[in-house]
C-alpha cells in the first residue's frame, strides 16, 4: 500500500516535471513565432532605430508577392546580427508576404548557390532580397556610417521599392570637366535613396530627358562655355532640374558665363563675398546655423525642430530685374548676426574671421530655389527647377549627421524638382551610444578607484565580519 | 517566506560568501567598464553587457552553491523541512535572498552611468534596458544554481556542476551547428528540432536583444520562464526528499 502510494507520487512528480518543461518550451515557442508577426517590443533608442519610417511601411505594404530576405551568416551570433534581425523583423511584421531567413553560408551553401558570384564581394550579415526570379543585394559594409548612423532600414526599403510597380527614381547626373568637387558622402546618400547616380560631360554629351533627371553642378572651378550654357538653358526650358553649388573657399573662381546666365535668365546673383557668423558656430566645426524659410522643400523638416548648418558661403542675391516667368524662394538664410567679408582674399589679409569694419551686415540668402515656366510652340507648359547654394558644404559632411536637417533638405529639394514624387526619403538612424572625453589621468584614477579600491574595500569588510564572528 | 529570506540574506553577509561574490563581480565588471567604455571613450554599454554575462557564469555558482547543499550536509534541512513552512516558501525565500545579493552587485555597477555622465552623454533609457537584461540573465543563473545545489550535499559539486552547465550554455550559444544539414533524409525532422533547441538555449542571443536598446518581451519571458522552471524543479526535488 505504502509502495503503491510512493509509486503514484513518483509518477505524478515526474509527470509534473515533464509537463512544466513542455509548457515552458511551448509558451516560449509561441511567443517567438508571435514576435515574427506582431511587435512585442518597446524601442528605447533615442532615434527609434527599430521603428519603421512611414515611407518604409508604405513600401513594405505595397509588396504583393512573396519576398524573402536572406541574412547571410557564418553561424556567429552577435549584436550586429541581432540589430539587423530586429530591423528586418519589422518589415515582416508589416507585411506577411515578406519573410526573413538566416542562411549559414558555410553549412547551407546550396541555399545561396545561385548568388555565388555576388558572395565573393559580400560580407557577413549581408542581405539577399529575392522575389520569384529577381533579387537585390545589400552589402553589410554599407550598414553603418563612420560617424555612428545606421542605414539598414533605408537600404532595405530602397531595394524593396524595386519590387514595387510604379516607383521609379530619377537619374542624378553630376557634371564633369569643370574641376567640380563632388562629395562622396552625397553620392552615397543619393544612391542609398534609390537614385541612379552618374556623370555628364556637358561639352560632349546631350542633356538627359528633362522629366526623369536632375543635373548637379557641384563646386565648379572652370567656367562653362557659351554652348554648354545654351544646352543647359534648353534643358531647363524643357522642364529640366538643375542644382548649382558655389563656395567661397573650395571654388572661388569667378565663372562669368554661368554667373551671367543665372543673373540674366533667372534673376539670381552669386556674390563673391564670404558669409560668416561667429555667434552661430556649430560646436567643433566650421559650420554655422542657418534659418529655414517657409517653402515646400523646408516645410517637412520645419516642424522637426532639427537644425540646418552651412559652411562659409557666397551670399545669393537677387538681380534688379527678374524675368517675369521666374519665381524665386529663399530656402536658407543666415541669422541677422551674420556678416560678409568682401571676398576670401580680404578675410585672409585681415587674418581673422571676426567681424571687421566694412563687412556687410546679415542676414544673407545662402540657399534659394527658383522655378521658370516656359510654353513651347505647341502650347505645352514646362516648368524648369533650379536650386542654387552659396556653400558646397551645405550638402556635405552635415548631410550624414541626422541631428541636422541638411540631408532632408537635399532629398526634399530633389523630390520638389520632380513634383514631390518618386523619392524614398528614409532617414539614416543614429546608432545607440556616443563618445566620451576621458583624459589619461582620469582613466587611471577611475581604474584605481573602481578596480582596486572598491572591490578591496568590500573584501576587507567581508574579512572583518568573518574574523569578528570567529573570535566572538 | 519572509523569515527564510531574512535568514538567508543575513547569512550571505555574516559569512564571506556575499562579500567575495560582490568584490569579485565588481572587480571584473569595473575592469570591463574601464577598458571597454572609458578606454575606448564610448558611452554605449552594449559590449559591456555582452561580456559581463560571462562573469556571471563564474561568480553565480559561488552565490548559489551553499543554498541547499550546506543545509543538507549539516542536516539542518531536516529542521527546516519539519518546520511549519511550505517547501515553496523555503525555496522562494532562498531564491529571493540570492537574487537580492545579485541585485546589489548589478546595482553597484549602475554607478558607471553617472561616471559616464561626467565625460559624455550616455543614453540612460537604453542603458537601463541593458541592465534589466543583465539582471534577468542573473536571475535565471541563480535559479539554475539553486537547483543544482538542491540535488547534491556537496557545495563543491554544486558549484562545479553549475559552472559546467552555465559554461556549456554560454559556449553552445556561440556554436554554429546545423543539425538539419547533418541529419538528412528521414532524420531531417529531428535535426530541425535540435536546431530549434540549440537556438532556444542561445542565451547570448537573448542578452543581445537587451543590449540593442529595445525591451523585447520575448527574452524577458524567456529568462523569467526558465528561472521559474528551475525554481519549480527545486521545489519538486525538496518535496521529494521531504516525502522520502
């Protein structure tokens, strides 16, 4: 009888244990699978790095065929993989047609055999996004910028957009042959946004189709010929889009043909001065804060309260007489505290950028947008768009820093030129963490306090308690 | 339960165990903080959290080894088991006491955040999520260590076996075995199951979730459910002995 009771208890006990283990495994399995479908997390990162932007949700929502995102791994689990899975998981949660799968390229070579050629250049945690027989590659080397920003969401969204019908981004062509200085960072941002970026030699090549392109003249140091100016004008007449970046430091050449064209045909004057504002300097840089003016381009970032910076700039003035078919809007201007030295030589001879007598008083326009209507012989109306910047640095280093709205202004200006359509402007996200400034002395002081003094003090306290109790 | 909890907590600080645990843990955690964060001049503590988990593997067995094995060896467990308290209260009391000591250790390392504030601007919310993950990992380890202590009367065996299991879990997390590839054909289903299990016990991956600055309820539930399971198993072990 006693043995029977013992046996029953033992059986019950074992059943209980097995049941508990199964329940724990089952509940975890359910939660893990639920996590693929619904968001079971709260994002505490400052820049909401794991929350999808509206543009990403929109693109993900438009995927209507099964699309698989393969994460290429070698079986190693680390923070980057977790971060990538976290971001991608959001796409999967938004549209069940998007599935995420980790592929161990060492153990499952067959799964990626079709991409053998691409694999040679890809790093660990790169992505293959595939839909039926089409695929796109995202190289993990492009995930993060050197100054701590994540482009994962933007890259994936841009690639997913290629599977969505009706999304077509413009071609952006940088002119060459005039000593232009093109920011590599800018090119990277434009490419990541889905634009096709190339070059055009305006002397020997024809301008592209006006409606699908943007031509950028970035910091030219050699003037454009009359023929080139005529081609440029014809392109704008057909509704073309042109951005011109001047700069008083990097390209201070006078460029009479280009400057005269802007003045006579667009009513815009590129001054050769140098705008500076000591009271609006951005910490540890040569950038100054600018004021945003209300316009279609600036409106989306106006409410974000993000700042916009500009480097030393040529002020952009208005010609006394402006063609009637041209409309000009200021996008960015300096603060009232800004002043302008006559030119870079004056600044050098003064030996300082401090305000001096004879300097012109601010504010000054440093970024303007203009549009020009033109009716052709057939009665068709074309609107050409022009953006002129007095500082090439407006769209340079600060565009990679999401604390500033420079990138948004660049992408919005391109979007405005295309009638507000076609671009996917998913922002880069600031990665968690920042930097500290610790001197060597401080480092060694904390090392001694934290690693030696504190643990030793606790240990001594323990020994004292032990000894006291022993000899009590 | 309150009485057991107080008794156990007092025991940690009347013997050198609590002090040794705290000083060793703080020593290694501080060493990592100083070199990973202050040395590299970065305020992100994600690398710190990933590495501190490894310190737990070594120090938590010290914290849990005596919980039941000492009572069993000195036969005081018989007194405890015949006292008018439920077995679950005994187990929970001891578990909470060990968890409190763990919490003191983790909380002490939270002083690193104001130190970073002196020289930079750490993201406090993200860091606190990391600390939560670290604490939950510790809670799971404590529960497992307590279970191991309940099955043996030797403190050394309890400590070594806990260390062995925790080390195995830690190492398995970093392994890239793919059973579904190894076990082909009709055994593929078994392979897939083993892959899932291997992925399931990957504690590193769960900890990484916290180091990213997101509070994901899946790893929270994972650590709590496993801790709960081992507390339950400990109760069963003690009850079984009680019936015997």
